[in-house]
C-alpha cells in the first residue's frame, strides 16, 4: 500500500475555498480533511470537530511546547494550528489529507514536508472578490477593504504554489481540484506498490 498524499489549499478570504472543499470532499474517496485546533470561542452554527477543535489557550500552548503542530498562527489574541498526529495517521493509513491554511501556514508545512502538494484558489479578479466579500453582509466597508489588502498580499505569493485553480465557476473549480488530486495519485512514485502487486506472481504465471 502506498503512503497517502498531503494536499494544501490556500487562497484569500472570499475566494471560495470552503465551498470548493466541501464539494471535493464529498466526491473524493480516501480524502480526509485536516481539522484545525483553535482557541477562540465557538461561533453560532459551528460544530466541534467539524472544521475546528476548540481548546483553551493554556492547552494549546502546552501542545505547542511539545512540538505537536505542523504550523500555527496567532490572530487577535487567539491561536490556530494544524496538529501533526492526525495528519501522520491519515497518511500512514494510505489515505490522502487536505489541509486549508493561509499562505504563511503553507510555507511552514512545505518546510517540514517537502513532498506536499499545494494549491492556490484564485479569484478571477479583485472586483469579483470585492463583490463576494460585500455580498456576505457581515462586515463593515473598512473590514472589507482590509481583507482586500490582505488578499492582494496573498495573491502576490500564489507563484509559491504547485497549482493555481481559478474560481470563476464553482463546478469548474471543483473539477479542476479533483483532477489535480487524481493526477497526483497516479504519479509513478506513488504507484510502485501496484507494479509489485501485478508482478508478484510472475514466477508461477501460466504462460
């Protein structure tokens, strides 16, 4: 059995990462989602263990000291991190895992796991991105402009990623991401086990 592959998905707020990933996970067998660990309070509609594990700041810092995170970040006094153990268990079981992080988190993961496959979700334009952020109706104009400035800095780093998927059409973006996953699964170095499996009986083959 081949070891699983870790995929990183990143992109600016409003690029549609969550919507794309939801569809991809529903359509891709043997693909698990990496659940982040965070210290902020649970928001309305969130479910423990669905996208996040909610823990205290003290516990997070203890885990951090023990080297239990692939990457972590602090934002507005709260910590966010990717735990190592679930990733390791998933990949060793032969399943693939997909991890959603920001561009800085992606860089940290790549430094530890050079064979990770990274994908950047790109909006078709800044104007479309602004409309998506404004359409949420949950943030002030000042907050939206702040997110756009952050998005520009993230888009400038898109060239650091292995693949870029433009989310102009949701179905096409989902199909493109699934195609990347399927392509990576078929790479030679991940298929040596099947070569050995097919050839294992060559000595006793009935010619």
